[in-house]
C-alpha cells in the first residue's frame, strides 16, 4: 500500500530534498509550509499537494495531517519553541491517527553547550514516549553547509569560524533525505529506531577545504576567524545569532566528528564523499 507522507518544513533546505526523494519513490508527499514561497519550493520539489500551517496554531497542523500515514517533522533552524512545536505535532499525529512520526534531530543532541541541541534532546524524549511509531534521524553537519563558506570565499581564502585542526564528519544532505525517504516508504522496518547519520570521511577543516579545492580545480586556502569576530547577517534575530556563535565556539573547541557505519548500512552503499558533493554543487 502506498504511504501518504506529510512533511512539515517541506519548503526548507532539508524538507525540499525529502519531498524530492519521496517523489522519486512514487510516495505522495503533502508539503506543510508557512509561506507562499515555501509552497512554491515544495511544489517544485515534487509535493503532491501543499497545505499552509502555523506551528503556533495546533488545529492547523491537526487538519493538515489528517489522512496521512506518516508525519515528518523538520523544525525551522534554531527554533526557540521546538519542544512545544514537536509536542503539538505529536498530539496532532495521535489525534489524526497518523501511524508513524519521523523526527529530524541532530547528531549528538546531548551536547549541553549548544542550546538548539538541548531543545532537540528534549524533543527526542517526547517522541520516544509518544503513541505513534517513531524514528529519529540525527544528521551531522551538512557538506553543503561547508560549501556555503567556500562560495563566500574571496581571492580563494575560505574563512571559517572554527579551528582549522578541528575534526568533522560532514554528511551529504541528499544522503540524509534518502534515509528519510526510505523510512517513510517502509516505516515498519524503522519503528523505534534512532539513526546517527555522519559522512564517510573524518577530516580537519583545513583538509576539507584542500579536498574541495582538489575536486573543483580551485586554488583554495582555509583561514581561521574567531567565532566572536564572525560577521553574521544583520537580519538574524539576536537569540539566533548568539546560538550560532555558541555552535561555532563548540566546533572551534571540539570539532564535530561522527561515525558513518549506520548511514552506510541504511544506504546499502558508501556515503557520498565531500569531493563528490563539491563537484556536483559548486
């Protein structure tokens, strides 16, 4: 039986790729979005239909998920109310008899020095105690996030707000979307599972920039900038800006390593190397 999947955040950076993966599988995706622009993005990605919701209005979520078999919950980045929004989405899923809940968390949610990780940790606890079947995905930092630093480089100098010797295990966003698509297509195979999703290579920040340069033929050099001196977009709300700086400070001190074993098993192949993503997207 074909699954009907609702995706909260279908027009976002991750959600649009989840919708696209579901479309490739022939799984109808209902995009749940908050703006007309997000609705357009979800439709372009392949959403079978699109419904406008407001995470602060639980009734809108409950109505939007009615008739769906699975709900994928992807909160906005650095969502200060993520615990509340996740709880309301779980209640909506239960009330509408949605059979499976997929929660998009983060690798190492139990790191206490990053507030957005702590909120996801608390939301994970809510998910684990909920009545629908559930799956939690915990991705590492995206390879695409590093590519944004490369795209902002001037004169081949890629400025990074963390130590050049800090180690990372970046994951391809498309690999993460493929796993979520797999979970939605066959939810019974993934009930009560938590999946840490990290890429195939553990490299320092400096090594990653060198690898991207080799892959693209660009002469790139990494340069460290203190997180406290990092120029954040002026339109960012102050709490979000402070949490981003806190995240960079953690990376600066400890990096963000992971392990690729789970992702390799789920994909049935090796996770996508950074060089492959760089050649594809730069």
